[in-house]
């Protein structure tokens, strides 16, 4: 699945440090604005304990996890919608991603300059929100002229679209993002065609100091209150700490470091799972002695569409799917044991795979 999450934020909030931890790519990271100019793209392995448990049962020759792509985008400043700083480039890059990880600085450090001179995550969030909203307004206004002429000529479909555009325009002018506007199902399709920046799902990532990685701090609490009505996730992570963890050689060293901090796992592992969820993705597995593999599909895909992720011939010639629920596979310990217990399901073209299903496809081309 070629879906991407974009890491965005003001300059110097920790985006590139975070990206390096996620992908092990060596995006330049330095203490000055616009350090990242071209967007860095990293393919990230999605951590999934279910894959490990299947490996222990099946004993395959190899195990292949699923992945997503993360894009580190240049820092934005006020006036970006007019092309200030690297505004045009930033907005073009963010238009190409499917979801947004918005990094906000929630720590004090006199050695790391802030582009606006002080730490205030709510202000920083509003700067980027406003720039994206203004760009979306520009997009809508350009489209409204042509639609308005059609609507006035008696085109009923155009009239419906124009009414939605008017509603959206007022919503944005009031300082709101498009994602927070409640729309009917048919209206959602009209808005989707605009490819708006503020319609994309967002995760707010609070970059904190070492003392705040477990419970957060005052900046985090204020931000959570600020975004309470947005239906958006808020995640706490210390990019500097994650960089230290990534430098440790062994699993045992990393676990000891995490225990000292009071953490069960690296923050980036949790972030990757959040990003996967943000992209509306889920996983199914294929399991055999050659390989155990995780496959990525969008939620709501049918069994033939899921089969098509492996190969287009699987979708074209789909006959049926043999499905084992993940919990049944773990409980009974093998495919044969599941069959003997009568737990193997035979599903047709209308089946919607559940997250974690172990699947085998029958097809004929």
C-alpha cells in the first residue's frame, strides 16, 4: 500500500531527529531552521507482536513484516501559503501525503533555538493550522467560481456542490480545519475531490524532555485541552531519548534503558502503530513453512481486494478465502488443529477481512 504519513511542524521542533529514529535514514539534523529542505522518505517496519507469535508456531524459513512510508517535510513558517520561507514546497509536499504527524515542541532547552523565541505548542499548532487553512480557502475559492456559474444555470448537482463549498468556506474562515466539519456521506465525496490539506487525519506528537516521557507536562496538558474537539490522537514522545535508544547496540541494553525511564517500549514503536491506524490500515497474515508474512490493506476492503494486494491475478480469479481468526490460530497452535476444531472459515467475495486474519486464497485465472 503506497500510503504515506508526513511529519510536519515548525523549524527546530525535532522532526528530523524523530525521522532518523524511525527510519535509520540520516536526515541532516542541526540547530537552525530549514535544515531539511528536500523531503526525506523512509520505509518503516510496523512492529507487530502477532507476527512473532505466528513465527514461534509455524517455524517458517523467513518472516516479513508490513511497512509504511514516513516523509520528513521541511519546516513551515508564517506566510507559507504566500510562499514565504519554503512555503510552496512545504504545501506541495504535504498535499502528497495521506495523513499528518504534527510534531510540537513541549520542552524547554536554552541550547535549542525556537523560531518564535519561546516555547508555546498551542501557538505553534495554530501557526501551521492557519497556513493550511488559508491554502485550503484559496483552493475552494478557485473552484467556487466555475461551480457557481453551473449552479445558476440550473445544474442541480452543481448547486449541491456549491452549497457544500459555501459551508466549508465559512468553516475555514472561522479558523477551523476541514476535518472537523460534519458532512453527509454524499457531501464527503464532493470535498474529497478538492484534496484539501486540512481534511487529512492528524496525530499531534508532543516532543518532551526526559522527565516528561511517561506522564507529560504542562505544555502537553494544555495542548490536549486545546485539541479536545478535533477527534485527533495526542502522543507523548521524547525525540532526543529515542535517538539515544537507537544508538544502543543490543535489545537487552535498550530494555534496561527503557525500564530506567519507566517505559515499556520505545516511543517510536507506538508512533508507528498510531501512524498505521491514522492511515486507516489493517493487517492480515499468510502463514506457511516458506514464510510468515504481514500484508497491509485498507479497512473496508473485501476478500478479493485483499487478495489483490498479493497479486492482481488473485483478485481477478478469486474463488474463495480460507480464513482463520488470529486468536483461533494461537489457541489451537496450527492450521491442522484449527481445521479439526471446525474453526476454519470459508468466505466468499463479500467477506471483509478482520484485522489479524490468517488467510489463504483460492483463485483461478
